[in-house]
């Protein structure tokens, strides 16, 4: 756990920097809110319509494909760590594993899940 | 001057003896555990009680990160990394994208809690679950490892690619089925 103590300390210091910049600004700022000041900021132009709209299903499909290959990475990592000791059989096994998931990627491609219309 | 130095010296010695007597490293370990366990519970409560479902998703992600910190605090490095990579990253993105798919006029009341009966039902179910978990925790003969386990990934690889090779390939098929099923459902939703 010792090495993570340093990491925790790093996060703590990283937290102190923005907070110590924000607190004086919060204390010193003049507060004169008007209606224009309170609208959401959108690159200087007036906002159009509602903030929450229904997004296209394409985003969700990308996230799904991403999660599958994220999990595949988790399986690949221990294999890569022990690659030198595992030998040919493990290499073939891993290629079967990747091939099965490549079928899924091919299916997603064929079905147009990756095309951005 | 010498008197003051002697006083400081005595104080430092006293602090060290106190630290030794109360076993400070394990106290810090316990403190870290209770800090992250408490934070995880706090954010889990946020998932249930926050009114805005986007805030609930953020709170859920914070819970995942706190659980990852718990894994790291018990030297389960690989588990912690996987927890951050898969849950803190991919699952959180998936949940937010699923929320983006829904159509709502006002996100401020998108996670409502309704009615007495639902609250009572939730209390009964979660109470039973808590009882079950407590029974498992109390009755299981947990054994603590005699020495730190070290890096888990090489051992995992050895088991995964020799003894458990069939479950490993079945996991690939499971991922494939999950992806195909999700694409079928999502494309169906798009066409209708």
C-alpha cells in the first residue's frame, strides 16, 4: 500500500491547487446576477431549444463495441505479462479468443453499427 | 537553547514510542479502508436519492472509483486497475449514453422516488439482502493471506491459459453474444 500513499498525496495536492484558486475568486467576486448572466454559456451565442435532447442510437452502439473490446484488453493484459513463459499453445488460444471477438466486430461493421450517417 | 532542544527531542521520542505502541501503519490502513468504504456508501446513497438521473450516474461512477481504491488498499492491484478501466471507464460511458438515448423534458426530476409501497418494498428487499450478506460474511471461514500476494496478473494468466482455457474461450463467446444482441436490439430500436 506504501506506493499508493504517494499517489494519494499527489491527488490531495492536485486537489488543493484548483480549490485554492477558486476560493479567493469566490470570496472576492462581485455578485450582480442578471437574467443574461444566468443563462447557460454556449460559445457566446444564445442557446437554442432545450438542453437535453434525445441522442442518436449510434453513440450507444459505439459505447457497446468499446466496452466489449475494453473487457478483451483486460484478458489480454495478463497474457502479455506472462507471454515469455506461456509458449505457443497460449498464443494460439489467445488468437482464437481475438478471432471470436473479431467476428463480433465484423458483424457490427456488416450491420452498419459503425457507420455514421 | 539546549533545554528547548532536549524538550523537542523528548517530544519526538515520545511520538515515536506512541506510534510503535499503537501500530500506526495498520491504523493508517484501517483509516484508508474506512475512508473509502464510507465514501463508496455515500456515493451509493447518492445514486438512489439524487433527483437527476445524470447526477446518479456520476455518483455511481464515484462509487466504482471508491471500490477500486478499496482494491488498491488491499494490494489487489490488477483488480483495482480493471475496476477503473472497465467500470470507471466503459460502464460509466455506457450508462451515460443510455441516459442520452432517453427523451426527457426536464432532467431535474428524472429519477423520482414514488409512493409508500415502493419504499416499503425496497426496504424489505434490501433488508433481506443485507441479512443474507451479513450471514455469509459472519459464517464464512475467511483466511487472510500469510504474506502479500504480489502481482496477480501472471498467476491469473497461468491459470486462465492452462487449467481454465475452456471458460476463457466461453468468455469470448459470451462477449460476442452480448455484442450481437445489443446491436440487434439497438438497430431494431433505430428502425422502428
